[in-house]
C-alpha cells in the first residue's frame, strides 16, 4: 500500500470512528446481547451507558448491573457481548462487539459507586450484588446515513481493532 493510500485509509477510519462516536454519544440506551449457556443469544436488555471516566479508552463502555442477573451469568460464562446503538433521527446504527468483564469485587464496585445508583439498588443486599460490566470494543459495524457508503443499509461498514489497539477498515459486509 502506498503512503497516500495509507493516509487515505487512516483518514477514512477517523471519519468513521467520529460518526460512530457521535451516534453512541447521542443515545441514552443501547441493547446488550450476550451468548446464553444453551448456545443462543439473549438480546432483551436495554442498558444505560455510564459516562466515561478520565483516562478511559474511547471504546471502553461501562454499565452498572445486578451481579445476580442472567446477563451477569452470561458474561461470566462467555466473556463477550455485542452492543447495539440506534438513533432513528439520523438513520444511524452502530454495533460494537468485544470482550466483556464483570467487575464485582467489593473494591471494584466501591471505587466506581455513585449515590445515584442507590435508586436501582435500594437495599444493602441489592448493593452487595451490584457489579459493573466493562466492554472493550474490538469490532464495529456501522450504518450511518451520510457517513457510510450508499446504498444505505445494504452493507455494513466494518472496522476492527488490531493487537496494538488501532482501528482498521475491514470493508463492507452484506447484511441482506
């Protein structure tokens, strides 16, 4: 690949990442999908993303959850998830997949706990079962009108992270 092609690819990846980041930042909830122990998928989990913490990687996504839940059990079992973000007003859809870790040790929970979470964990036993899900995005598929190639919705534009954490364009995947 020539230097000019390499620069073009980096520029295109930066533009796509900016479109994905804008979509993710603009929605309050996303869908969390986990692999079930039986081999299927559990997808009925709307989740509210927590704000990033100082020093976070741009593609680390966190949620607070009940460690007794099915999603927590699925994450313990499989360690991978998919997150689906959708903003209808912009015809924007972003799917992130990656490694998921359940942070449930008391020291991990206490270090991130905010009083606002008490409304979801009203009792001491509920708070004792609280955990944080931490997702490190490794792959993304995008459908964002005006950002990804036309015809819109026919092909997903796919990016993957390499071992050094750099995103690269994989291409378009036929979704039909």
